């Protein structure tokens, strides 16, 4: 197991969870659609980090999620949510 992959997978997992919780709490207080989109982007990063970390331990997940197409699709969804949060009025 690659220790560097594990470190960054866990770091992505933890940081995205913290940012998701903060943005979700802020969304509940303010109710802005922009914050909802940002929360969804952080939630997608959390799911990505979870799958990357689990993929290091469970071979079937790692084989399926290591596909560059799937990772690219998740990254595209995150970028879309962040873009919509900026341009949404």
C-alpha cells in the first residue's frame, strides 16, 4: 500500500468532511442556494475521498474507482457545482 496515497486520501476525506459540515450548517442558517451548491461540491469531494481511501483496502473498489474516467466525472461534477454557485443569482 502506498503511504502517500493513503495520507492524501485521508486528508481529502477529512478536509472535505469539515468543509461540507461548515457549509451545510451555514446553508441552514442563511438558506442561500449558492451555499447549497458549494455544500454539494464538498459532499462530492467527500465521496471521492471515501472511495479513494476505501479503494486502498478493498481491491474491487480500487479497481473500479481507479479508472480515470470515473475520477474525471466526479471532478467534473464538483467543478459544475462550484461554477453554478458562483454564477447563480
